C-alpha cells in the first residue's frame, strides 16, 4: 500500500518562529492545524511566499507535530521566492496547500530503514526516521546526512555505537540522539566529527558490516542532489537493497494539472512519463535509474 494523504488542504498558517543558519538556510515553524494532523514523510506543501511572488514554492515537511498543531520546514534561499519567505516574522500569515504527493512507502515489515539525506534534501528523510521511531512498530531507523554547508541543526558527540564508523566520526544531530536514532554526518568540508567524503560512502561503511539476514531487512530512503540519488541507487543495486528516492522538479501547479514536472520512469511494462507532484515525489530507485 502506498501512503497518500486523502485530502489536500489550503489553509492559512501562522509563523511561530524562523531560525536562520549559516549559508542562508532557515528552519521555519508554522502553526498549521490541518497539515500537522495529516502530513506524512515524503509529502510536501506548496507554500505561498507573498503577494509579489507569482508561483508557490514546494517544500517537504521536516516535521509535523499534532499536539502543538505545527509543521516545520528547512529551506535554503535559491531565488526570490524563498528569499521572500525568509523575511516573514512570528505572527505573519502564510497560505499553505498540502499535504501533497505520494510520500515514502514504509509498509515492509520488520525493516531497517536507512535514511540518506543531502543538504536541503534532509527534511523528508529526517521526518521519516523520527516518524518510524515514534510509530514504535519494530522499525529501527538509522540516518546518514551530508552537507557542504554547516548543518542547520544542533549537533552533539554521539554516544550511540554505529558499526563500521571510526571513533572520530561521531557527530550526530541532537534531536536524533535524544530520540535514540543512530545518526552520522558527512561533509567534504572539515566539519568536526564528520566523515570526510560523500554521505553515500559513509552509509556504505555501515552497510558493509551487515549480515545477509540484516541486508534483507534494509530499505534505503534518500533525498538530495541528483548525483547523491544516483549514488544511493547504485548502493542499493550493489547490495540488492530496496530503495526509494524523493525527487525535486520545477512545479507550477503541484496538483497534477500542468504536466510541468514530468520525469521519465522505467517500469516493468515500459517507459512512462510521471508527474513528480502527484505520482511522486517519491519513486522507486530502479524506475529512475534502471539497473
Ligand atoms: C517536492 C519538492 C520538495 C522540496 N523540498 C525542499 C525543501 O524541503 N527545502 C528546500 O530548500 N528546497 C526544497 N525544494 C526545492 C525548492 O522548492 C526550490 O529550491 C525553490 O522552489 C526555489 O525557489 P526560490 O524562489 O528560492 O528560487 P527560484 O527563483 O524559484 O529559483 C532560482 C533558480 O534555481 C533553480 N531551481 C529552482 N528550483 C529548482 C528545482 N526544484 N530543481 C532544480 N533547480 C531549481 C533554477 O535555475 C531557478 O532559476 C523542493 C522541491 C520539490 C519539488
Ligand atoms: S506541477 Fe503541474 S502537474 Fe506537477
């Protein structure tokens, strides 16, 4: 079964806080009652960035908190839309359309979800790791995140052991550590406690330590720049692991009407065109990078 929110809402949300991190990265918390109840990992919101910005911008949910009625987003300014969003202050109103799309499928029982996130691709997979841990249904997520900008999260030296890791690659994200989710970070830059290299190479160090039985329980969930997605798909191919990728494309309508976001996918029945906004953004890795 594919997880899909039954309804896309348009709702007026309110800025609770907006925290800026190095490299024009922001974590935005909105009070958004409907999204906070219904958003699932891998789904996204289509965010109105203000009256001077013609098109809404798609952003993946980073967290949805039913109790506090809030949702969070992590974004990096690329152009005028997200720049306008970054100017919003607590109390300002934001129109959201969401939750949209077909998110991650985490039906496989007794699985070990390996989430791999790169840069501003981290939100949907971090959401998935925390969501599955909270579900408490036997999933044992592990997270590998990479960034060339300083990580837009508080970090900590991890006390959780991760096999295959060198002792000096022990930095994690505070929220993951507090939730007892094993997590390690990678960067080509010289960030303290981070693996020097690509995040997929870091994940492979751990995957290499697994038994055949453990490998059968692995599912890779990845979001990030295209070369990272391709490397994640390759990793899955080499170790014969299921792999789901969350894609990004330009979006004009985000409800399946304009075909502006189509990608070519390879299915058992042949090549097809799929819309990232409603058929995705999550796709099976083999359909995007055929083996
Ligand atoms: C489903 C989905 C989820 C996303 N989640 C996040 C998220 O959680 N955090 C985040 O920071 N970003 C996310 N993005 C990307 C984000 O939507 C774009 O970066 C944003 O729309 C750019 O808006 P802007 O106004 O800053 O720049 P624009 O003015 O819209 O873009 C400036 C230039 O950047 C390039 N560009 C913009 N968007 C894209 C794109 N999607 N792909 C390739 N090149 C592009 C183009 O060259 C464009 O001319 C997501 C995209 C999708 C489709
Ligand atoms: S953005 Fe219009 S169909 Fe996907």
